[in-house]
C-alpha cells in the first residue's frame, strides 16, 4: 500500500473509529490529529460520560477530596470527533469493516482502534450481588455511589480481595475512621503482584492502621435483611462478619465479548496484537487495519521473550495509544514497536508504592535499599539470573535507576555495592509468589504465552 | 473549571506543586500526592506555575478551552455549552 498514495488518502479523507472512550481511546484520538489525520474520527463509548481518569476514583474521591463526576481527563488538543457515548459496540464485521452498535447503528471504518478495557469482576452470586450495599469499583458511577455510601457513615465496610484497588479502598475507609474488614484468599495483600515478602509488609501496614485483615480466607456468602440490604458475610473459616457495605475487589474481566465470532484473536485474556498494536485474527494472521491499546490488548514484549503481556496500567494505556495512532498512519518501515517497561503506582496507608518491570515474573527478591521493617525500601526481583522488576515503598526517586537495570537485562543479584544495604538486603530471598495456577485477586500484569489465538481462561473464581 | 491529571509514574514527590498551588495539590504521606482533578478557574495561574515548576513535568493540564463533547450524563445546560 505505501507508495500508491493510499496512506495519504487515508490521512486526508479516511474514516477512523475508536471503540472505547477512556484514557487510551482519548489519547489515541489526540495523537491521530497531532499526526495530521484530517479524516473523520468517531469515538464510541458504552458509558454516557466523556473520558475520565480512574486513579482518583479509589483515592481522592473516596477520601471526599474530589467528586467522581469531576474527574474528566484533561484534553491535550482538540480531537474534532463524532462522539457516540452511552452506546456500546456489540459486534464487528471484519470483511465489511463495520462496527455494530447496541442501538442498531453500524459505523464503517478504514482503521479501527479497540480500547474497550476491562470491567470489574462482579460478585459471582447474582442475587447476593444485587443486595443494597454491595459495590464494585471500576467506573465513575461506581465510585460516586460508594463515596455517597461512605459519607453516610456505615458501621463496617467489608472489602473482598486485597489487590491494589481493594487495599486502596480499605486505606481510604480507615483514613475516614470507618471500621474495615479485608478478606483475602491469598497469604497477604498484594501477594499476586508483589509476592509474599512484600505482601507481609502490606499486611503489617493494614493491621497498623486498624484494618481487620483476614488472609487465607474467602467470603462464601453474603446475607441480606428483609429489606434487601446486605447485613453480613460468611467466611470460609466459619466466621461471620456483620457489615453494611461490601466492596467486591476481585480483579477485572476484559471487555472482549462483543468480538466473539468476529474472527479477531480476542478472548478472556484480551486481544492479541503484534508489537506494533496491530490485532491478530484467530488464524494468527495480523490485520493491517485493526489495532488494540490499553488494558484490553495483549502484546508480545521483548523484555519477556516476546511472550504476550497484558497490562492494566495507566502508563501502558497512554503509550500504546500513541503507538497505535502512529502505526495506523505509517508505512510499514516507519512503524514503531511498543517497548516500554511496565510501571505502576499505588498509594495506601500513607505509603507511596511504585513499581517498574514485572515483579510477578520474579522468583527471588533482594532488598537493595532501606528496610522492610520501616516500610521504606526498594526490592529488586530476579528471574533466571537477571533483574526483571523492582518495587519501591516511599523510595520513588530511585526507580529510574532500577528501570535501567531492567532495560539492560542486568544480572541478578545486581553487582553494585548498595549505598544503604541493611540486614534485610544481604542476600536474595525467595520472592514467595503464589503458585501461578492458584489465582489471586489483583494481578495487574498477565503473561499469557505465545499463541495469538489463545482463548483459555487464566482465572477461575472458586466462589 | 480546568481539568488536570498527574502522571504518577513520573511523579517523584518533589512537592513543588504542593507549595505553589496548595489549593490543588497536597502531599499525602511522605511522597504520595493527592490533587483535585477539576480545578477552579481562579486557580488557573497558580496551576500553570505548579505545572511549569514540576521537575519531572508530570502535571497534565487542559489545553483545549471549548470541549467538543457533550457529556450525556450531565445536565442539558452543560451539554449545550459544551465546555466546563
């Protein structure tokens, strides 16, 4: 195609459709205009809201310091788009190049970007999930509803699942003086993302801040009163927790159902793409007109042997959006790969947690700076003799240094003499990740093998 | 109103923003940052100073005055004005 003018024609008068009007969709739309796309641009979103930012929803909003309705993302430039908000995409016709919408409309495209993200995994028992006082937290409306309920001063909040979101919710509740019970089926909070050594620190933080933390236990049933309000939860250890607010934080499900039967390589693990965000079809052939970005995409990553990697990270959505936009408008020799080192942050119990690389691939951890006891440290994760990830508790400024070690596949344990090595950091420890076949609540990174058409599930709640 | 977001992957807790625009940014713990994502127009100047002073340029501020989308979830008045 390049050379025959079709790319110039696409830029001048093509039709680009973006399904998913959140962070990745918006940033991609802005990047397309930035790169000179002058054709028609349509953004489709199932929520009636303009693109908003999610990180504040489990932090500032629950603390009462911001309103969920006031979290719209800043616009970096005008996108001059047709917005179809409040209407979900329900199907894709690859042969005709059309997206079907819930209201019956069809939107034709020359290039399509899929950025439909993930949704909160609901409480698996439907009738219990519908009890008044049972919440999930993913979107703006979820956060607004939960914040209103917290304002009303519940007797006790029960958080099911101590991944990052669950832990942040518990932190906000404690800061507001609310009684909180957290139930986590793993051995410690954050254990799926950061392992047991760091998870033990997260557990200490929770308990020091007055959280009633129950690890190694599951909620087996939620009970309601006669008026349909939740009043108690039954746990697998036989205990009962009386509560009037339950927040289900069991991780997320990728929004790919609307692509079922389309022929695209999409399944519960996400949409398989090449390193340039172009989606594969189920035959393992890469498409040239369909791209994916953000939480819904799974892309091969050079740092991890080109296995497909799905990332539920803010920075990943921004970067992939830019890569997809660039590649849509570029000839094949000018396309760019998505190579960014994964990174995320969380704030909980007064501690700033940041990570680079993929800690959950690590088998060993070395505390290179600070100390676990002080809840202020850097931990470096090793995998097959190289540095694969790092986590910092209140030591954010060091992370760029560790990112360089990951990018340069530095040996593990790292050879440098640390400036601040304490007894914790004398030798590597087993990082103590749970058996990967045992699901945890909040893995935000998933490595999902080499098959572009892989449709197997990785997570099966045992509830 | 001015919409903002902070790229907290970049943020390293230098706290310059919390000094320059304390109505918008506040440190939370030793290096965590809380901010108001929807800033009052009266703070625009302070906000611009804070964004410019950030050593890692992590503060994203609205660059577009008139927004081209009506938020279908909000009131028609807001939808008509198309801007916040």
